[in-house]
C-alpha cells in the first residue's frame, strides 16, 4: 500500500522533479497536474495543504508527472485548454489553441459579416465555435482530419455552439461564391524548421496541422487561391500568420483589397485580413 502523503508534500515533490528536468513553469505545472489528479480547483491546494492524497490520486499524479517529464504537453494530459474565456477539449489529434490565435477571433468579430462564415482547418474548433457563440449564428467548421472534426463536434456539443461540420481538404468542399468570411489558422511552419521546435510541439502535436511544406506557404497558397472562388464579392479572408510569414502571405493576396496586418501582444505580425474585390 502506498504511504500517505500530504498535498503540500506531493506538490513540492512534483515541483522539484519538474525543475530538475528543466520543464517551464514547474510550480504551475505541478499545481495543474495535482488538481487534475484530485479533480479539484487550484484554490483547494492552498486551502487544504495538510490533506492526504488518496492512493488513486497519488497514482494518477505520478502518471501525469511521468507524462510531462517525457515531453507530453500539460494540455494533452488534462485534455483541456482555455480559449477566449471558454474551456475546450483537446487531444493529440488537434493543435493546442494558443493565446495569440485569439487575435484572429478579434479581427473576425470586428468585421461583422452579414452572411456565411467558415473556419478552415478548424482543429479543436476553437476559432469557429468562439465566433458562433459570440455571434449566436451558425459557423461552418472544415478539416481534412476526421479525428479533428470529432473533437470539434464534441466541443460544439459541450458549449452548445451552432455549427456545421464538413470534411474536406482546405476549401475544396465549399460551393463557389457561398461565404462572406473565411478564417483560418493554417499549417505554416517550414518542414526544415522541425528540429528547432520545442520537444512538446515536435513530438506530440499533429504534424498535419503544423507544417506548411518546404517553405511554410503551401497551405496559404492553396487557401488564398481557392478563397477567391469561395468568397462572395466583398467577402473577407482572415489568416493567422507565422512569425516570419507576413511578406510571403502579403504577396499571395496581391490584388485583394483592404489588406491589413495586426500584431500580437509581443508585436509580431499575427493576423492578416484581406477583402475580395467586387467583380
């Protein structure tokens, strides 16, 4: 039988292990993993440091620490990530939503399209579901991965979001002239950059959603070319940018109107929006 251990001692043990392994934010990570094992909020740790862990909680906590020490992102262990004030389920089938992607949502919300909206390469559905809930109107979620669509469907159901789901590569499944806004956080990392990525990203997040070919622009090229077909005249395209993608993506929207790039909080060009000209 496992010896009884106090919450504060278990937390200190986890912090020490994570610190020695060089894991970022070891204290926060240990707190999150211990809360996940206990099925409690973080405030419980500080209010009940002397409480003893059950044997089951201790076993789960040890397993979660082992997974994190082996590079698995915390979000894949807890199976959740907050985005735009809502909790989304995540798994290794989808990218973990990042805070900088919230700028895509903010730009799309500012445009207020009157007609149909699609989230292309939706992954967990974070962008499209957020827009559907903020606008209280249906949004189409597209992805080539059936596993990603299943995750997006689960999130839409949990959050009561009005969405439709479509399986297809980029925008190939959409009708000509059928949408007023396309939003996307496409794969944009060049394949050659794979060795430079953090272990957590390189070994655990889906490569299909990470890499945009040799240059990083392969999906941008296909998406922007077909967006001209799918969008109605005057329709908008809103894209997340990789940290060094601004120049190449600007070149791809040459001929579009109202091209604008918004930075993230670090000052990095993060969101490009462009409007299809009336024809």
